[in-house]
C-alpha cells in the first residue's frame, strides 16, 4: 500500500471504553476499529475513573486500529479525540491526575448544583449566561463538590480539564479545549466564547487553571509529543486537532451543523440517552443543556442518565437476554437506577408498578425499555419546542429521527422508539459515529477543510429509513401518568438529602 495515502485517527473516549477508528482521509473509508475498556468505580451516586486508564486505553485502541488497517505508521497524518462530557479531571504540579475523575453521571454534586443554580439570578438566568442551568452532571457543580469535600485536593490542583482535554494535552503537550465541550462546564459562555468571571469567582476557580479555547474542534493545536509518538508508534508529525465532546462529534459524524443539516433531531441511545439538534437559534430552556457545537453553531441537548445500562440491569435481574422482551402490558417501569437528570431527580430510585401474579417477566423488561424510551422522547419534545417547533405538527412529527448509539443496533430498542414516537427513523449504517466525527475533525486539522462537509462527503450519516409505526398512545399516557403521580415521592428523596 503506498505511503502517500492519508489516514486519520478518530478517538471516542466514552464512559465504558475507548474506540479508535482509522479512516482514509480522502474517501472516508473505515479501515479498522480498535477498542479497549475502562473501569468505572463507585456506589451511592459516585462514578469515577482513573484518567490514566483513558490514556492507556487510547494507546491500546489506536495501535489496534493502525495495525488492523494494515497501513504504515507514516501514512497517519492526524488524530482527534472526542470524549465523554462534563467529567472533572484535576491535575497536580507534576501534570498527573490528583485523584480519579468525577464522571458526568456522578450525582454526589446534586446539592452543589442546586445551590449554584439559585445564585446569579436563579435558574432562569443561567441559560443566557452559560447556556445551561447547573445540574449534578455539570463540571462546575463537581468542582464545587470537590472544594467542599476534598479541600486539600482542590487547593493542590494546578490544572482543571475535561476528559477530552486531558487526552488532547497528553497527545500534544498543550492545554486546550473547544467551544463544544467547554459549553458543558457551566463556566463557559457560548454566546461570546469566554470563561464567565462571575461563575469562576462563585466557585473559587482560577481561570489560569483552565485550558485555552480553540476556535473549533478541527483546529490544529500541535503535533504529537515525543512521548506520545513513541507510545502510539506514530510519527511526531501527526497533527493533533483540538477535538470536542462526544455529542458534538456525533453531530459532525451525522453531517449536522455548519453548512450541513440543521434542526434535524437526533436520539442517541447509550449509557445515557441524549437528544439534540443543530440549530442557529439559541433555545433558552432551563430543562435543556444549551451547548455549542464544535463549529460555533448551537447544539441544544436533553440528557437522561438511565438508558441502555439501566435496561440491561433489568435484563440481568430478570435472568433474560436483553432482546427477550415484549410490550409492558400494563406494567410501568421508571428505570431511574442512577437518579435522573431529565427530569431533574438526582436522588430518585427505580420504580416498578402494575405487577400481577400472571405478569410475564418479559413484559417487565419491555416496560423498562418503554420507561427509558419515554424519558428520552419526552426530552425530545421539550427540545423541539425550545427550537420553536410544535412536536404535534404533522410537518414536525413526520421528520425522521436519527437514531444512533449502541441501542440503535438493538431490535427491541429500535421498535420501542418507533412505537412510542410514531415517527420514521434513520439508523445510520456507521456504528462509530462519535469516532468518525472525531476522524473528520482530524482530517480538518490536516487539510483545513470543514469537518462537517467532509463527514457529509464520506456519507457517515447515511443509513436505512424505517417507516413510522402507529404511535402507542396508551403506553405513553400510562408511563406519563405514573411519572406524574410518583414525582412528589421521587422529589422527596432530594429534599431528604
């Protein structure tokens, strides 16, 4: 194979694992995928991972991808990282992590989030300031938790990073982030692209501890350091892009944003469930995260904590395969096993109701799918409304949803979303959209091209169109009624904390 071929590496460093793709920069051909797992520890709301595991997993996955692609190392020209959002990485004087990272789904910071949200004008003022109201997931709340519970470590911190920032810095030696991932901190202002001094003062965070913000995720911020080049087995000349958060990279992989498709809703089914759309508007809804896309457009997003992992837990408890499910048949499950972010119920527990002697265990599992899908789709309706679209209007209802994430590969997930949404679905053929979006960012860093245009030309967002099913209003109304009735009891858990 000629060494003139340009190969770029896109890295998806997610909650549970790292995936790295090797892609032909000219054609978008997926040459190989490398994978490596992470360990998540913690209980009673705690969720942590040693950031050094992310680096080790990145090295393993990238080496596997290059080896699997069968290309010489000299053909690799660029690399970019897309990482799980919101995680708090604290660095010491030696540049190494002082403690395990607090992950996005660590809910211990819920009291700190509520206290922050009440300041600086209250919840209604935060969307205009930082795009989002502080919730337990947001990095600002996690830093405040660290200040209150581990003040010695907070005082010893010489650098604060997001997961993708940490990995990008390990690659190129520079502390840099991008507008997309920075917009998930609640201390960055997407409106003017600066860190908010009032928020930093409020949480006692020195801006000198934060990375510089590159104009976009495809910006070339350096090349591999000697140590990184040796670890990866790649040339030092490999361009390193600023990278971005996982949701922002998925939007790039789908060809959303920039000059690409706008206002096309996306449902992502992973450990968490997310819904987002690329738009030039600035939706201001306290229930949504008003993120920036990595290219400067808007990426309003709703996120639920409990999605595929919670449903898989029900399958394990019932002794069933995850696909061995049937519709709930009167059973309702609210699978809030990690609390919940949307609705904001950080201390809630799972709820099962409607059981009878003759209840089929497969119906309980099916109800878990329904409860998780309902929560995600209800967030989608809120998102559409914030974008000025009426979810009940035929022109909006008939617009296809783009279904991505690990759950999109499961037949039961797909059919449950079709049944509860009543909408056509597009399921992209590409399985690693976050990593492919990161690869487009890497190619942009090498060539200067628009990464969204590159991903569109590569066709990474193309896939099968599934026609709509008749909307299952009975199940929707049953789950909605159960949530409404249970909400006071679920909220009481927050009041007792």
